[in-house]
């Protein structure tokens, strides 16, 4: 995420970058030392998308300040 946004890790902390998932469970997080998007919770495809062939989890990245 840091690389894709063209920001240094310190800038991510200063800009209060947040990962927002839809729903109750936060499946994704930002690794504080690498800036990589990582799984924060176990993702069980059968539980989430048992009736759907294509399973998609969406999340948003929110960054404070101008880009």
C-alpha cells in the first residue's frame, strides 16, 4: 500500500491511514513495518461465500490529507 501510494512508512502513520472493511469483521490490516496489506483475520471462503462461485472481499483505504 505504501509503495502504491508513493508514500514512506512514516507518512502513512502521520496521515492516519486506515483500512475499512464492510461488515463486522476486519479481515485486512496494514503491516506497520513494511506497509503491506495483510490478512488480519482468518478468511473462510465456505462461510463467507458458500452460495457464490466468485468470492470477493472489498475494503477501502482511507488516508487523511491531500495526495
